[in-house]
C-alpha cells in the first residue's frame, strides 16, 4: 500500500501544489501516518494545515483510508540561517 500512496502523492498531489510554487515530497507511510516534506512556497505557507486536510480527504476518497498527515516544512538553506 505504501507504494500506491507514494505514487498517488507524486502523480496527483504534487502537480497540484507545483501550480502555486510549492512542492511536496513523500517521506513515508506506516499505515496510519502519511509523512510528507513540503518545500518551496509550501514551506512558508500560513494555511498548510488546510492543505494537509485536503490531502487527507483525497487519500480517504481514493483509497478509503483515514490517515493523519504529518507535515515537515523544509525551507531553503538560506532561510534557515
């Protein structure tokens, strides 16, 4: 199931976020928690929790799974200083 979820994130979720200047990377899925890393504009988005809720709803709709989305923000190196 992890591979199907990863494929869905890469092929369906990520392209939709790229349209707004952000991107998402699949980190892992343990059956209950979907771990994602957000970069670009997503790394500083003020409504990332709404995006996580949308992703959770899309996973539920596509795979009939109720997951928790764990969001990690990864800012560019020059913003970490």
